[in-house]
């Protein structure tokens, strides 16, 4: 009987030692720290201090430029995510992420990001009759037409418009409308709907550097700073492929002023963090003064 008790005691000790080992190696140690965000630095204009000797240029009140420089940002260190909410592989080229969704489809890419921001600006200011963009095909589609029930129909890569009677002027419908714009518009149509900025002194937030094509690319000017000699520096933002969060770019070509950039409308080439524009083409949407 004593042998059985001894054996039982040995088995108990063995079981306890195995359990202890499992706890030691299986325990998850929580090391994640909460992201602390300073609300005073939650906008583009408050997060980014210009280099020494430069100061922010304040855009006209109520303008699209002002809307952009005061655009809210996600907390520092927030990763760029794609339309599936998955962080993109390369997180090395951005300084901040704008607080605006990218949608759940692979649609809101480079030129689409500019159209989204401009459309949101018009929506917030209840300028609904001004919301409208051309497709790459040249067809124009206005938000007010969509809200009154006009929809697109695609057949053999040709798009036509049809009346459905489905009136809906909600924000949800507005986002569905923008998805159609993103599907059928792009750098080619945005370039066609815009005019050249011909003077460095005239570059303002809301302008964009663009290379039309399939694929092309564009980046958005979201901030301007100036020194006493009238030299200017610029903050740039973009989306990319696949559709992903709009983010402010670092300047790997000039770490001394990063994330600020020097721009020149006459430059043969402009190199940004992830794209080289050759030639340099800085443009402004036709409806913006």
C-alpha cells in the first residue's frame, strides 16, 4: 500500500512540474502600451512644425486649403492600412496618417484620395451642387444626379447612365457615389479637369503633382511654409496601390527638412518618397480659384 502511495505522490509531483512548465512557456506577457495622442497636435498644422526660419502660411478662411491644413490626424505611430484594414508591408515612408477611412474596396487610390478630400470639403460646406467629376471616358457624373436616382450601367466596358427613381441624399449614398467615381475616374481624368500652376509662389494646399496614366500617380500638397526670403517648403500626402490610408510623406531625399519638400514648377523631375514625377506637373482643379 505504501508503494502505491509513493507512486501516486510521484505522479502528482510530475503532473505539477509539467503544469508549471506549461505556464512558464505558454503565458502571454502583455507588452502593448496605449497610444497617447496630444489633442493639441491632432491636425496637420499643429503636428508639423516648419524647419527653422520658416513659418506656416495661413490659407484663406473657408477655403479648401484651410480645410486641408486643419485636417485631423490619427495618433503618432499609427500604421498605414489597406482597404482590408491590414497594415501595408512598407511603413518606412510616412510621417502621419489622415483620419479618414479608405473604404472596404480597392478603389480609393492616388487621384481618388484627392477627389475624396475635395468632395468631403464640399459636402461639409453643403455645396452639394458643386460635387461632380469626369470619368476617364470624359463622361461627367454629378452627386446631385446620383442622389436623384441616376445610376451607372456597364456593358462591354462602356458606361451608360440610367434612371432608377431611387432618390437618396444620405451620406451613405454619397459614399456609394464616390465609389463609382473612384472606379471610373483617375489620374487621366483629374489631369484633364485641372490647370497648370505656373509659378512657385502660387502653389497652395489642394494643388497636386500628377503623372496621368494607367497607372499614373499623384500626390497632394497639404501644407505650405515660408521664410523671410519668400522661399517656400511643402508637405505632401498620398494614397497608393492597393487602396490605403491617406498619409503624409517623409522626404528621404532631404532628411534635414523632412517631411517638408522643396518644389519647383520648372523642375525636370520631382522625387517623392515612393514615386518620381518626370516631368514635374503641378496642377489645380478647375473649380478652385
